[in-house]
C-alpha cells in the first residue's frame, strides 16, 4: 500500500540520518560503545521494515514491524541519552527525535491495522 511505501522510505531516510550522525559523533570522539548502539538500532528500523515487505504471511509481517518498533523505541533512548550528555545539540536532537517519533507512530498504526485485518 501507499502507506507502507511511505513508511519504508521514511525508515530508510532515517537510517541514513543516523549513519551521518554516527559518523559525526565518531569524528568528535564520542565513546564508540554509544555510537555502535545508536547505529545498530537506528539502522535496524529500516532493515526490519524492508524485510517485512517480503514476510511469509501476516504474522511474520507483524513480527517484523514490531521488531522495527522496538528498535525505533531504543533509538529514541540513545538519542535522548546523547542529547542529555551534550553529545548531540538541540537542533539535531529535535529533528531526529521528531523523525523517530513519527516512525514509531506509523509502525504502531501499521501493526494495529495488520492485526485487525487478521480478525
């Protein structure tokens, strides 16, 4: 559906933003453990959404989206932590946090709709 295509594109764009942020954080000497956590979960959102389109049935599709939702939630945590520790400035944090929240909302909607379609 059109909604899923938008979700897929937004999650891929978000992953790209996370990669660029992590590259900048690395250049600025941020602890690699923090960068690796953010990079892993921030790019995993889009990877799971992408995988969902090739799911083997509705249950698998929902499972992939639920994993993406968990990863988006974790990404939000790492972004907030890096912001609170002054590694990410207000402007970057607000922009990425907003995108992350938007993705979570879309994933929640997709999961809910898919579960209702199964009934």
